[in-house]
C-alpha cells in the first residue's frame, strides 16, 4: 500500500525542469509564486503539467487533438511518466470504406479510431497505417492524399478484384493516381474465387493491366482468395500473372494471406522480397483445426510477418466494424498460433511494416 502511494506521488511530482517553468510562468503573469507546487491543489501553474494538459486535450475533437499535439512537445521526463501503450502499424485497412460504414466525413484517422472502445489489455497507439483505396468511386484527391500522409498513412491505390468492369474513365483515373510520386504502393489487386465464375477471366485481365502501371519504387499489394477446395489456387494464379510483369526483386505484400507452407516456399523462390500479412481471421484456422494454414503461420520467418485489420472487416471486441485501433486483436490471434506474446509480435511486425512501407527495404533476412 505504501509503495502504491509513493508511486502516485511520483506520478504527480513535477520534474525539476517543469518546476522551474512553473516558477517563470507565475512571474511572467505577475502572480505570486507559491513556496511549493502541490499538484493536488488548484492553481494556474497546474496548466503547465502534462497530466492537466492531457485532461483538457481529451475534451477536443480528435482532429483538433492531433493539431494540438503537433504544437507542443513533452519533455523526456514527462514522456517517461506517460502510460506506455504499444505503438502499432496497421499494414492494411480501407479508410474510405471505414468512413462510409461509420458515417464519417472527416479525413482523420483519429476520428475513425474514436468510434470504438478498445479493452485496456488490447489498446494500441496507431502511428502508421496503409490506407488502401481500391474502389474507383472513392479514389482520393491529391489534397486528400497529402492529408492522409500527414497523419502517418501510407496511401495505396488499387483495383479490387471484385471491381470486374471498370469504365475507361476509371482506368484513366487509376493510371493517373499511380503516376503520382505520393502514391508509394499499388494495391490491392489480385484474384478472388469467391466471385462468380463468369468474372474470373475479367479478374485476370484486370490484374494484368493493373500491373502495367506498377512503378519500381512502389510496393505491390496482392489479394488472393481461393475456393475452399483448393486453398492455394488463387495465389498461384497471382504468381503466374505477376512473373512476366514484376521483377524478381520487387517488394510485395501478400495481403490477408491464407496459403500453405508449400505455397510460401514457391512464392519466395520467385519473389524473395515478399512479406505476408495476417488479420484476426486466423482465429478461424484454430477453431477449424486447419493444420496447413496453422503450420504455415508457425513456420513463417518473423522477418516476413505483417499485421492487418483489413478494416472495416473482421471486427473484434464486440464491435460491428473494425478500425485500425483494433490491431491488438489481430496481434493476439496470430501470437497465440506462434506461441509468443502479442506485444512482442506487434513490435516485430511494426519493424517489418516500417522496413517495407517507409524504408522500401526487403525482409531483414533471406531465410523464410
């Protein structure tokens, strides 16, 4: 009990640097300087303490909170006292679809994340996210791209395989956006065998055309969804379509991967700089005792792993829609399969996502 009280006092005690700042602040506003700065009493000097400032900032709208945060920097001593919520990099989410499903009009990641209440044990601080815009109807404008990027969002433009009949104008818009230097990833594009059979040929033609717009400096984000009868088939089709168009050393992200160990071995033999993303849907593999998929997740090199929410899909924690703030749940589901803590897994996948999307680098090792 005594230790708890002492910790509470340490929590509220101003650092020497802040103590001096409070004294100077009181002198500047011509107020009497107290002999002691007791943070448990009222006084205008408390407005300089990070804990009081955060209480006030919490009353602001999420977008205003971001602006306020950029104006003031906490001291190292104050940062040390803040609650340590794990940083997160959601490597695949659909921000336009989130906005539509949640009825949000502002282009703020914080506004999207504020629509959910995450259980304390799964809370993460989303520092970065890959915002995938794969619907021609909601492609971002150039101003919106810059707005998203200013919030730590990597903007990707693609054509979802379910969009089987894009118009000439939509193709023109797609190709225009992919030429912008601000667009550093192409995707998602790929093959989806859950769609009617009469769309499969169009999917393959669209994938082939989309790959023609891929720049050497852009990450390629691929979507592969097979039938239950042949779980690797769609990914193999993507592989064979990519081989003539994509160089061997290109950076690739296989999104929401559900393939086998044998598929990964074949894929990485053709494209060694490939990363594999997993969502919370992997819980189904455990529930269904899908040995092939579970073995692949356990075996896969940690240097190739990415974590995704695929928001607004695969919601967890009792929510109707997913958002990037729920990435802790994805981490937890994958970590259970790999036999590690989700916090350790999250730290590693943050590093991998940074390496891929911010540094433009291959996996840390060549072993799979």
